[in-house]
C-alpha cells in the first residue's frame, strides 16, 4: 500500500523522488489468519531517461542491518542508473512494524568497549540484555521463530507480485547474499539475474565458518604486504607480530582512556586479544593502516587500535534489529555444531592463539549461550541447501574480507552453471561501494547477465600500505 517514505535521522536525497509504502505479509505463513507484519518499501526511479524494464531489488546485510541507510551507497554505486532500484526493509527492521530493535543490546555494546572481551562478567551483562530484549518482544506477541530466511525470501516474492513486476534482478550483500541464494532456491520465478556481494553461503555459514573467513582475509593481507617491497622491508614478519600481540594482550590486557573518533569525552577501553581480533575482522582499521597499527602496538603504541575500540562506545540506539539478528543466527547458523567445533576451527585457522580467544567466533561472542536464551527452532536442515539454477549469477568478493572468505564463491558457483566470479584485490566486506571496477562489472552484468565485462579487474592493485618511520 502506498505511503510516505520513512523519516530518516539524516535526510536521504534519493527518497525525495522515491515512491514509498508498506508491504503487509503474514508474520508466520504456517499460521493462516495470524498476525501480519508491515515492511517499509521504496522504489527509487532510474536516473536514465530510457530505463530498462527489469528493476533491481536490494537485499541488505546483517541479518538485522538497517536497509534505508544503505540507499546513498547504492545510488552512489550506480544501482539506479539504468533501472529502478527497489529497497525493502527486511522483516523486523527499523521502519517496519514490528521493529525488532534491542536498545538493551545497543547499550551493552556501547559499554562493552570498557570490558574484557570474553570475561564471565561481560557474558553475564550481555545475556541479561538479551533476556530483557526477548521478554519485551515476546510480551508484544512477536513470534520470534518467524523471523528467518524462508519467511524473509517469501516476503520478497510477495513484493514482486504486489508491484506487478514480471522480471527483476537481485543484488544482495553479506547476509543479503545468503538470503538471495535462499530466494533463488525457493522462488525462482521472475528472477532475471542475481549478484552476490561478499558472498555468505547458506549451506556453510556457521560459527566455525567465521574462523575460516578471518584466516583467509588476513592471509591475503599478509601476502599483499610481502609482495610490496616497502611494506615487506618495514614490516617483515607481520603474521608473527600479530600472533605475539594477540597472546600478549590476552594474557595482560591494556586499559586506556581514549577519545572516540566521533568526538566527545574520553572513554575507558580494554584492549585484549579478543578485542584485537574483532577490530581487525570488523574492518575497524583501514586495511592500508593495519601493518602500521600492528607494528605500533608491538612498540607500546596502541593508539590506533584503542581509538577503533573507542568508536564502538557510540551506538545508534535502535538502528540494528538485533532481534532479527538473533532469530536468524540462532536458527540457521548455530544449531548444527558444538562449542568444541568452534574452538577446533579457531585452532586450525590460528594455531598459536590462546584458547579463550579461539573459543568465540569473531564478532559473534557467547553465541551458544545467547541462543539458549533466544530459544528459536533449529532450521539448519531446511536452510543449508545450495540452489541449482540456470539463472545467470555474479559473485563479487574482496580479497581482504575477513568476514566471508573470497574463496567460497568458487565452491558455490559449481551448482550455478551460468556464474561469473570476480575477486577485487585489497577490498574488504561489501565490495561494490568501495570499488569503481566492481561497479562497472555489476553494471555490465545487469546489462548482459550471460557475458559481463570483467576487463577492469586484471589491472587492479590494493591501496599501498602506510609506511611509518622506524
């Protein structure tokens, strides 16, 4: 149903000319006649005077990531240059009804920068926030088990029908690529082409998988430094330096008072081995500065890492739908492995690191305990399946991505005979907004899905690393 565009905290220029409204769908399609949810939708018109008839629909990351926030990056990357761009807030997102935000977790995340990463006290505070959020959402009658990728994919199928679109293209990044795979498998009708950015394979994504991604991204970064004579000469043994710092800081954490980069009063931060790993995986330090930051840390100058940690003390309350995050992660990523599997995967990836760091998947701390509290059914059996499809697909991955390793695209492409895989050197998570070449490849794929022009990739190099004086 048509309606006003969401009122975002910062004005989004593209919404001024967009057509907006809500899609109303069942909360749980297994319960006909039950509650419905309203999902915010925007159709951003093509910039071209003669647009293509097949629009592109965007599936955002997370799960639970705020979608409307992504519009400036999508428009800046040319997604609506030749065709309309459709954006829908996935169920539970900000601007939806219900909205599965957890301000309790936002407050915990802001405080956690001053706590040891994996201490019992930190775990207690986090689980308390999770319990309070769950109790509040379920008291409103929200069926947490209905916030999953199967229902999410069905919402997009319903959206295409509601908008009367015969055929469209799908572009998903991170969790959105996991969702796009699920959508391709369950609702292939009307899909012209699918582009996966920072690919997250539904058949493999799990807590152990997170360690494989961290190792692959870091290995690519080490190799890039070794291939750059100035970097190799200045930081000759980057891997050993980082391993040493992870062990040392986990053994003797640093507590510092640091001003957040966003401004404001100094905050207390704790830098331990877990924090170090999470900051690297989260791309909290620009890749070009990572060797310098590791070297400085080894010389008793932790400022770069400390400032990056302090940035987490500023959280936009309600922006991330943590309820949606937990419902997907706890039903689809966690149930089919044990905590010892996570530790074993960590030890394989980083043999010299301390067990307390390796026992928690990067950026997914205490997830087994969280999922016991969240208590949603195991959906791994229905979710862990790869589509076999003749639809043309494009995989775009960055070699420095420490969240989702670039090699997963090749493994998955085997069941998608009309696929093209592209790796962009030196780029991390969410490739297209960061790479003009990736933007060209995506545009050419949307024009000619069977034969995209990938010519610009061959000459690409990563940004040279920062070389600090000795």
